[in-house]
C-alpha cells in the first residue's frame, strides 16, 4: 500500500517537462514494439505460407531481383540480407 502511495506522490510532484519526457519515451517504446510486431508478423506469414528449404530460398533470391515500391526499414533490411547471401 505504501509503495502505491509513493508512486502517486511521485507522479503528482513531476514537472510538466518530466511528464512530457516520460510520455515521449513511452511513445517511442510503443512505436518500437509496433514496428517489431510488424516485422515478426511478416516473417511468420512467410514461413507459414511458403515453407521453403534454405537451398530453395537461396535459389529464388539468386534468380530474382527485388524491387522496393516504398522505402522502409524492413525493405532495406531485406535488401541488405539478400546482398549478404
């Protein structure tokens, strides 16, 4: 009970600048989680719909050229990954 009371008092005593900084940090973390979920969802969809062996996947990547319609962090990661192979 005392711990909750201390948290409430700490929250009340925060300055508006501290509250804004805390809000920005939470928003940034939420965005990172959202981006990570999108990335993981993409990978899971690919594994679920296209269960390819490593050899088959390498053959497909070597034969095809990737085109990026919209630049995003994920598309850049995919391009980097395919160039490393």
